[in-house]
């Protein structure tokens, strides 16, 4: 046992080292889910969440719309629509879904399947590029509408609840960790596209958020809470000065597209006021093969979002989500994909990993802040010109933010190791093997695709290729499936295994009413809990 200090007589015994006790709620959070900050601070924090989610909202349509035949005007309208739908879905998730401070935005998981639809050649004979864009968009809408039924059924029926009941802290580690670390390709490689802008953003962000609070004790909390606003404004002004000063006048087109602040084409293409509406591109078209491929992408997004939900609950200082709450959140995320298909966002919806990392940076997990952010999304999506100004932030600045946010989410996954026995060789095997294969298998699939232009599974049926190649290209999906399978089959009934895998820490959160904190964090408004499965 540890002593309280040295004994009398000058020959005291040195204090024995003690481990840090595990915490089922993350301490040192300024504001948890149910404790909102003061209104002025909450509005600024909400605007910061809006800025962070703009990266994915702009990058995905920017990459996809030109391939579909659309120009700057179509790209701006798609970004507006994606932003509007993200605001709606975030409100629905925070009010009726998991009730977590999770931003629901565009997902990179759906991009390979969407590109497959674009390149399918179904509309290659259409001469008018705008008409080709609209027909391709309708095909993507139809696939998303069908794919949404997967998450809706799994979530609201309680089937996903039965799957996540067998999730333990050990199997959650690879899932949550690679939800963050698995997005490393969007980090420093994006910074390096314009290193004179991206690297200063990364350095200034780290300095303001990590060092300034300890250097200046007056108002110290404002530096880590608003580090994103401070750093983005500084570097954005610096990038604009480089642009107007002619620093990139003779540069290569690729460099100018990454570095200049006037090459996005969004401000000129965006309308002043426009309200996105369902079926704005026409009636969706349906293809069975494309629908099945998109359903697989939806399932991969479901697994990744499960890890992101767990990270958000951790950074919001909530307890572990009961399986019923997780299933409810998945159901409403399926509704979000359905709305995305109806409006035509060219992309499906999932939990925004970067916004989960922002919760960790600011240490503010308030539900109200994210709802305010949803208000900003809807507001600036309607006022197109104003929203386009913020959406024109250069990509390397966004990539620098990702370096910090994805790292926080990955570290959040590693934090669940505190509940496991790290001296167990079973734990070491499951953890090491699942993480290694989760990185190695997608690396092979992605390298093969980059070299050959198609994945390792290459048959005449494009939809079948996507069903196999897309899930095996996701780091979080491969690692989570391996860890989940091994953890629930390998020597599971041996004595002491339950404690080794940390399952006993989550027993009290297995049912909805087993812990009073669960009702505080996750209960629905208007007494709606009775309409959802809770065991």
C-alpha cells in the first residue's frame, strides 16, 4: 500500500507509485453536454464549429461536381445544399437522435461509390454538361435514398443495439482510434500542398491552444477555446496578402489553386439568397447495382460513425452510450442520409470527425453550442454570397486544423485502454493485430487503386467491385471488424477475460435506466423515450 509520505525520524519510506484511476467520464471539461456556456461565448463557439465543418463541406463538392459536368454555379449550389442539410441533420441528431453534441456533415466514405456512379458511363452520351450534371446527380440521389434504409432499419429496429451490446473497451480502442488516425492522408499531405500557408496555420494553432493559456494567465481559457478563430483569421489574412502581393502570379496552376485566396470560384457562382429544396435537380433515378454499392458505403459509414459517437460522448464528459441510444442515433443518421438523397447533396451524411476533435480542443461539449452551429449552417447556406466568403478558406489551412482534430479523436480511442489489462497477451494480440491490419489492408487497396485506376477486386460488375473494395479501404472498418470478432470469440469464457477486456466498466451502461447519468445526458425531450427500444 502507498504511504502518505515519509515516516518520522528522517528515515521515511519513499511513496510508492500509484496508477492513475480509470474515469468513466472525462474530467476537466469546462462545459459538459447539459451545461451550456454563456450566450456570447456559446455563439462564438458555435461559429467555430461551423468554420471547422466547412472543410469537408467544400472539399467534397469541389472534387466531384466538375467530374459530373457542373461549373462554379453548380458547385456553389451543391455546397449550399450540403451545408443546409448538415444543419438540419445536426439539429435532428441533437434533439431526437443520440442527443450528443455531434455535427452531422458530409462523409468521405461515400466518395468512392459516388465517383463510381459518375464514371459508370451511363450519361457519357449527353452533350450538354449541365444536363449531364443533373442526370448524374439524380442517379446519386436515388442510390442514397435506397442506402438510407439500411441505417434506418438497423437503428430504429434495435438490431444495431444488439450488435453494440457486445462492444467492449478493448474492441472500441481500434474502432475509435482509427476513426481519427485513419484520416492521416487528409492531414499533413494537405498542408504540404501550400506549405507557406499550411505550416504557419499548424504552428500558430498549436501555440495558441497549448502554450498561450500557460503563458498568459489573464483570460487563459479564451485561447484554447477560440484558438481556431484566432489562427484561421491570422493565416487567412497572411494568405490574402501573399495573393494580392503577386507571390503566386507565375506559379503552376496546381499551386495557385491551393495557395491563392481568390481561386475557389464560390463567391461569383453563389446566389445572394437561395433556399435549397427537395428534388431541386429533378426526379431521382434508381439503379439496383448502384443502390447496393451505396448501401455498403452506408454500412461502412455506420461503423465509423459508431466510433465517432463514442468519441463525442467521451469529449462531452458523458458516460458511455447505452446500446439503445447508439442505435437511436444510427437511425436518425439514416434519416439524415435520406434527407441528403432527397435534397441532392452529392454525398451521404455521417458524424463529423473534425468537429469531434474540436470538442476536445475547446473542452466544451455543450449540446447548445452544436445547435447554434447548426443555425449558422442553415443561415449561411441561405445567404449564399456570405457563406461563400467563409467557404473560400484555402485548403491547406483546413488541412492544418485536421492535423490536430483527427489526432485528438485517435487519442480519445486510445484512452479506453485505461479500462483494459495491458499486461494480458490476449489484449496485446487483439489490439496490435487489429490496428496493424486496419492500417495495412487499406494501404494495399488504396495503393493498388492509385497505380491501376481500379481496386484489387476488378470484375465486370462495377457495383460488386465497390461492395468489396470500399469497406476494405476503410482503416476504421477493417480494424473494428477484426477487433470485434477476436474480442468476442478468442478465449472469451476463460476466467478473468471479462475484466481484461474492460467489459465490467460498461456493465452499468448496458441498459438505459441502470445509471441516473444516462437519463440526464441522453433522454429525449417531450417524453418521447417510450417510443424507442431501451434495453
